C-alpha cells in the first residue's frame, strides 16, 4: 500500500541488524562533452551503448565527468529526467546490470516509453571527502561542507548545456531530477540549488541533505565502495537507527540555497517504512525541511509491508516506477 501521510506506527521501529548484508546490498544498489577517448568504456557502459545509450564525458574544472543518456527516437514529448545513482553505484545501473538494479533499468525503459529522455549521472571515485578530509568512496557530494562542492558544477553543466544541447527541436523543455539513497539526497540538493532550471524532483529512499553529515571513517562500515556512515546533525545518530532523525527542531540545519524562481518546483518522495538503511524518520524530516524551504509537496508515496526493517527495502523498487512517471508527467 502507499500513503501520502507521514505517521509512523509504533510497532514499525525495531533494531537494525546485519551490517555485512548492508555492505553486500548497497554496493550493488545502488550537449557538449570532452573527448570520450580520455575515459575508456567499461563493459557495462558498452552494454548500454549496444542498447542505444550514449556516453558523454565532460570536463568540469580539472576532472572528467561521465554520464549515460538516451532519448526517445523523435521529440522528447515529456521532457528529460536527470538521475543520481546510490552510493557505490554507477550511471549504467539505469541501463544494465544484475537483479538488484533491474527496477532502475525498468524505470529508464518506462520513462523512454513515456516520452522522456534519461540522463544518468556518474559520481566520482574517492574525490568526495568529509570534514576531516577522509575520502568517502563512490558517492555524490550532497552534504554541506566548508570546501567547494564537487558535483554542483557538474550538475549545472548538465542542466544548462548537455540536456538542452541534445534536445531535439520541438521537445518538451522541462527537466526533472530523481535519485536513490545518497543520490536521492543529491537530487534534493541539486533541485534546490538549481530550482530555476528544474520542473520537479522526486528523491527515493533519501533524507535531508542540509542536515546530514557523512563520517567517512572506514572503521565505521565494512563497505569500501561508499565509506563510513551518515549521521543526522540534530541527534548525531546514524541514519540507520530507529527514530534517528526525530528532533524537536533543526537549529543545525544549513541554509537552503535557491535561485529564487517565481514558482518553486514540486516534489514527491518515495520511501518504504521499513527501509533498513535510511530510517523512515529521516524521510519525514526531509519532508518537513523541503516544505519549509517553500517547495510544494505532491504527497509522498510510501510503501509498507509486514516484518522487520530490511536493507532490500532501501533499494529502488518496481512499485515506484509508474507513480514516479505519473508525477513527472503532470508537472
């Protein structure tokens, strides 16, 4: 079932277990460009290209940044969707891969069938660091830190140049953002930072980027692809914990950044109440902080099933695909 509300049954919250399972699951879940020869194709990228996807390599500052994209055969009648993968994942998770990413592949196919172009962005490897300058593995740079952000210039180039540069004449100019897990955090960060360029956004299994800190200490997690943990700024609790993001107020929330458009884009969250990696309370906190920043809430799509919290319920689920497409189509 799904719900537009944000009320947690007391029986829902139970202790989280099995860090080894988290490591195994989440590492898998998860115009214009530079010369593509500067970055050789991986086998999975080649598999995407064999299916009609294109790869673009951009020069952003001193780094090459990659993305995979595909559009409908003719005009983009519904616009373009920009997607951020989860921690430890990669852009081609949205066009090829094993069983755990099949719902993501299915989402891309459904989007293309409904007239959207799909642009899947790729995070860096170990370039993102926490406040103590420890590398965070393969994650988007969603958090607020004293150093310059590594991904916002990349996203800006995609929104302002790559998408319009590849858009066929007569296409729908709207652009939508979505993402999974830390990619969902990044979708919120990017959608607020570039809200004058974005038509709507839909974070999946994500919390509040302006009030969450990465602690990229390898001793805190067995994962190598996305190092360390995330903690809520108010409670200093790891986000996997029950009620991790429940607080009376948010005095430690960083200021939200906006281009101050005449009308801010709407948002719709997608989450499972028994998500075993981003506690449901963190999605609730995100809902409150996004609305407080002035973004219209289209009503969260929240799944629920019986049983314990489960890391597999953190993944992109097939059930999200049609409602997500329906949300973007009416914006």
